[in-house]
């Protein structure tokens, strides 16, 4: 059983998964708790929230977009191919 995983989503196109790790786990390299794993099991990218002392708390797929929510109340649209944040919206 993997206890460091907060949430995991398989990508709709079958190209892999996105995994959200708990912030303090060993897999969260340098605060990069959001990781895309390709279909071969290789890490494609890692990312972290743009704000210092913030952390991801949830992930979802909206159409083809990956949405990651943060503890400070932001929803970030993240490019699934690159891991780069495309848009950020305050939700609270």
C-alpha cells in the first residue's frame, strides 16, 4: 500500500497518470508534489505551486485540462504535456 499518495488520476487518453503526493513525503522532491507518470512508468515532469509555503491539496480533470487546487485557495490549470501552469484563478 502506498501511503504517500494523496490522489491519483489516470489521464483520459491513456498516456499515463498524474499523482499528487503528500507535501512532507520522501517522493515530494523540493516541494514538487505533483508528478506526471507516463504509460511506461517514467516520470515525465514534477511541479509545485507557484507560491512559497503553498501546497497542492487536490487534482481533477476538466475536459483535457488538469486542474490542481492549492491550500491557499487557487485553482491552477496545468499543461499535461509540460507540467507548466497555464492559468491560475483564486477560488475562495
